[in-house]
C-alpha cells in the first residue's frame, strides 16, 4: 500500500491516491455484542481506526464498512440477508460520482 510513488510520496509524504475510495468488508466469528467497547473482543471500531488512518495517509476516502457478525452461526435465511445487505451497499456505491480511470502509466507522469 505504501510503496513509494504509488500511494504516498515518502520524500514529501504527499498522498497520491486523492479522489479514490475504499470499502472494508469484514466478517466475524462472534456476535455483534462481542465487538462493542464492553465486549470480550473489544470495539471493532478500533480495528477500523487503523484502516481509516492508513487510507487517509494515501488520500483515500474511507467509506462506511460492511460488517457481517457471527457468520459461522447464521442460518441460510440470515446468510441470504447478509448477502443482500452487502449487495445493497455495493450497489449504492454506483451512485457516487465517478471519474474515468486513467491507466497507471499515465498517473505516474503527473
């Protein structure tokens, strides 16, 4: 992620991915209650804080994360609900303003 000249100019610390967006999709083995500040696994937002910081350093906008809790114990119907929620979240991204992508070789010349 932080290879010099790809995500961050390590000489000037200028972010090189400004305008890009990132979405983290996570699954957990435990219930949502386990990943709260009071839960035994701790607040899952602490993990996401590291991701936010990493992406922000590169100039990337961190989108709301998709988290599916307790995946090993869900029923087939619950799994379908999780998958639909993920589809809906991904589909909602299509509504963002998009700029045409430029080949990597062209970006490096900027």
